[in-house]
C-alpha cells in the first residue's frame, strides 16, 4: 500500500521519539514538534523491563542503550524501619533467560538522547524545538497543525505524544481536570561514591512503609543512584517534575525510616518534588486522523515502573499499524490493540499504592507477614510476568 506522506507528532518525549524512529525506519516522513527550546529531560531514572528493551532492540538501539545503562541484577523489597530484605525477583541473565531481553535501569536524559540520535540519523531536521501547539483541524484526508508561531503544517496523521497536559487530548476530548492522588513524590540522583559501600549495589530496592515508600536503583554503569520517595500528604498539589524542594523537608518526610535512608537523603543536594495527579484512563484515543499515545492517553502512578515502557510500546505499535493499514483504520487498530493492556497497567500501578503504603506496615510482625504474603513468588509472577512477556513487535494488530 502507499504510505501516508507525512506524520506529525506533538511532543519529543520518549513515546514521541520512539514513534518517530519506528515510522522513519518504515519509510514515512515524520516531523516532531516540541514546545521546549532544548531537548532535555529531568534528571531521573527510568526502569526498562524486557517488554521495553525488546522494542528498543528491534529499533537497533540496544548497544547504544547498553553502554549508558545498568543491567540490574535483581529487585528487592525492604522494610522501612528495620531494613529487612525480601527478594522480589532476579534480573540480569535471568531476565534474558525468561523473557528474552535484559532489564535496564537508565538515566532518563541518556535514553532521550539515544532516541533523538536515532531519529536525527534517519532525518536530521525531524525534531523542531520551541514549537508550541496552538490548535489543529482535520478533514477526511489530512490534519493541519497550527503552531503558536503562526506556522501551519499539514500531514496525513497527527499523534499527540505531548504528555499529561496534552494539548492534543484537550483538542479531541475537551478540557479535563486531574485529581490529586494524595501522594507527594521526591526525585534525586546521587553519585554512587557518596553512599555507604553496602548501599552501592547493582540492584533495585523498594522500601515499603505506612503511608509511603522509597525506590532506589543504579544508573550510568553504577556511577549514580536514583532516588524516588513517595509519601501520602495533602498539603502540596503542584504537578511539576521540576519544582525544587528542600533537603530539610525531604528528611522530615522520612523521619524515623531506617538509617540507610537517612544516609541516602543526607547526600541529596537538590531534590525535586511534585504532586502525583490522577486522570481516569480514556475510553478512546483516536478521532479521525488524530490519536494519542503515552501519558497523553494513559497517565499512571509511577508504582509499577511501566510508564515509560508503555509509551515505548505505544510508539512501536502505532508505526506497525500505520505501515499495514490506511490511516483511519490504522488508528482504530492501534487503539484496540493497546487500550486493554494500558488500562490494566494503570490499574495495577494504582493497586500498588495499597501494597507499598499499607498501614499494617507500622506494626513490625504484622508488617512482615504482609510483605511475605503480598510479595510471594506466585503473586509476583501474576503481577509482572504478563507485563514482561509482551512483544510489541509481533502482537496481533
């Protein structure tokens, strides 16, 4: 079939750039419009399970990504007060053995650079920075995108990969209002050399406690350690990854937690904090020749480590659909292929708030029993295996 001549993508985040690379490799002409003046990401970590690294390998990015990542050896659950440890699951060679691909932890700016470099290698001028969307219109044959600069561009399809505040989503379905989840999150990265030697390990740790949890894992071949702390609070509702918080406030939030957490927080120089907001999953993503992907379609709590991977899967699946079907049918098939899975992931991430923050964890013996029950082998397999085995390169469209 004759492919559409031009695909327009709003947003140069992980999902938008993954879609752009996959489409360019299939012979489409692609232009990506990003409102930021620079292509950069907040300094934070991303976990890429086998379902994500499978896609990036199919795009030819595996070696570039491996050079910048950590291949985590495992994940563990830790008790917020005592530091007791339970194995969640092994990774490293076992991830490849069980799921076919590795589990990487990667610095988000590094992943963005790998994706952007791949796009620019295929089309050097594909990414347009400092271009904010004002509006769009479509008819049965094309979509016209109006930029705030006054420029108008026309393509066969418009993809809204413009995040949780998506202008494209609002244009399709009207204004929405996020609801506060009741959780405030903290992010930071610390040079590994600053941490006590026994903490400088190539594993991901998830400390669970009453009303909060902390996740940390290595980045950049073990040179950095990523920190994410989430705590139930009601006094902060600013939805911004870049708002700078204070170290004193962060330490106060996790006062009483294990000494290793105190040691970690003491080495953080400039934490960011943001309110975790919730938007219900959309019942549909596409109208005519316009569709959504990633956080624009299915934002979620970061409690299942799948937000970035879902955007990557979306981008690859969208390119497959547009390769095999005419635009209107392609977008409908894309939506049908992704809607059930991403909704299940949104719901699974929300359910983990109960597991990570359960009040019973305040009681030592009852908390141990809770961890041993909720993080036992069969329950872990039920929650994670279906995620990691998914193959966006062959899934039926």
